[in-house]
C-alpha cells in the first residue's frame, strides 16, 4: 500500500518490532521505506537492530524518554510524504489481514471521515488467546460488512489519519508528553472542527499489551496539569459508561429521546447513538468547555441542574442518565423530583452512584479516618453520600419504582484480611448481605410510577 506511512514509537519492544515489520510487509504490503520506527530510550538493543536495517526510517532517542507528541511531529515532518495517509501503530497492536486495506477504504475526508481505527478483537470474544486464534475467528466469520461509528478517541493508540486532516490543521500539541493524552488532546481538537474519529467494526487488531504507558507518573502529572490549564477540566473522559448504556433495553430502531445530565464531553451519548441510530440526544453539562465539545455530538446546554432541568420546551424524554453525578449535588432528591416533569409516561432514570458502605471506607472509618481524595469513593467533590437503602429511598420518595439495580465494580479477588473484615461486618449487620460491603457503586434503573 503505497499511500500509507506507518509510525511506531517503541520502548523496549525489539522482538515485537521485528514481528511488526515482517507482518506489515508480508500481510499488508507496506514497503520498508514507508515505515518509521522510533526507539524511545530502549535498553534492549532495539537501536542496534534499527541501525542494521537499510531501508527503514528510524529515530533513536538515547538520552531519555522523549515527548510523544514531539516525536510524532518530527516523524511526520521528516519522513512522511505529504500525500500519504498516516498509520500511528501501537507496537503491541497487530493488524489482522485486510484490516489496513479496509481502514484505508473507510477514510473519506470529503464525507467527514478523517480518522479511523480498528476494533480490538479481544473485546468481542473471550475465546481468543493468540494471534492464530484471532486469524481463525476472522476466517470463520463474516467480516465483510463494515459499519463506522463515531468515538471520542481510540482506546488503543492505533489510528489511521488522512493526510488532509494533518494538512488542514496544526499537528500534535508538543507540550504533551505521554501517548494517551497526546491522542486525547488531538481527537478533542478535531471534534471541535467536526472531524471525528470513527471505529470500524468487523475490522480488527490483536492487542497484546496492557494499556500501561511507559511514561513516568511525573510525566503524566505534568500532562494532567497542562490539560487542566488548556481545557479547564481535571481530566478528559473519553470512555462511554457501559454500565449506564446496558440498562437501556429497547428495539434498536426505536426513536428515543435520551438526556444525559452531566454529559461531560459526550462519550456515553455517542455510544448510545451507535446502538440506537434513531435516538435523539440531549445533554446538560456545567463545564462550558465540556459542553462545547459535547455540543458537536448532541443538543447540549450549559447549566446547573440544581437550578433547572427543564431546558427544552415541550420535549419529553424516554431516558434520563446520571453517571456519577447525584453525589455531587446538594439536593439530589429534588433534582430527581424535577426530572418527573420532563419524562414521558413510563419514562426512566438510569444512575450510577458510589456506595459509601464499601468495605474500604468502613475500614478507614472505624480506624478514625475519613480522608477525601482526588477521585474514588471519597472524591473531595462529593457532597452527598449514598448507601443502597438511601438510593432506593430517594427514588421511592419521588414516586419512582426501582426496577433493576446492579452492584458494579465488585472486587473479584479479595485478600484473606479483607474477606475476614467483610465477614465480620456481615455478621454485625441486620441485613446479612455481604454484597452491600463489596459493591463499589450501584447502577439503578428507575421508572415513573403509574399515577
């Protein structure tokens, strides 16, 4: 494929890089001189291998681990033909046969498709544990039909970019050090120009990594501080809430009005649109920058929901979503009450709410600690706390029936000490239900009672 340039940035991935080069050449017909490898301060002699290659483009960062964004910009300016599309390939991501060809065909800047990425085949089957098993899956299943759906950013740092995208706008923000936040920032900027990244289903990569960046916590903290300054957000949420979405059980062609309160940048609304293409999406977000990003996905208003939730004249909703929002409110019960007036008959509220009864909180509490943190159960921005019973009471007092509740993020493996502590708590309690101490949060589906 002569119109694609490949960039891989690697740290201690010598053997994997060898395999990648061989597969890019033999399976995807990429010429060696279209591949650029960056050895980002490896200690496994990757640099010696690169030097021995006659046709590869390469950069060796031998003094320290270098800034990911700056590396990308350098590779693009030094080695990429301006008419070539660019594949940024995570070294741990192996593209299955036809994947690169399909991604290239999917790119269509004239129709607004400037960036595409494949699915991780491990996300669709628990039976795939090797590249050969992934090949068997592709060979034995119909993967000819390709659907594209918008995402905020790829979960894995593999993405094919149209050369038109990079010619029309500035490149990657060279102030950002780490790979994850570099691509997050890049994709968010593109959304503001209505240039979304698209996930292609039935187009697969086989990912052997663990999503852990080799960049140090210090580098990540520097990036987070920079992101806060640039975007006025503590973090940029790019991952949709699968817990909230799983509570929507409707025919895929049904026309739904869905409102997400506290919609952030719109990742969950975007995922709902992919599943229910006839849905009409709305959002309320207190952060004006997040709301501006989400407004490219849905009809979004910047507002404080404790003042009003009735912001659209004559529109009634099938679903209202609260993803980790109610615990931040001074009077969450009043907000739930106000939602009754903008829901359709049999309208539903879906919420995810942290559980104050989690054993880790109680362990600290009986030892005299109630220490607020930046994130988690005792997030310092939480001003209202819930247990399972308090969640049920809040809904019932506002004339909702709770029709489903799921305990979420239950720790699968507990230490002997933690198990003994939970057992002791359960024996002391009147309910005798150890799950009330294990659930990190509750996902709740509540429906308006018949009147």
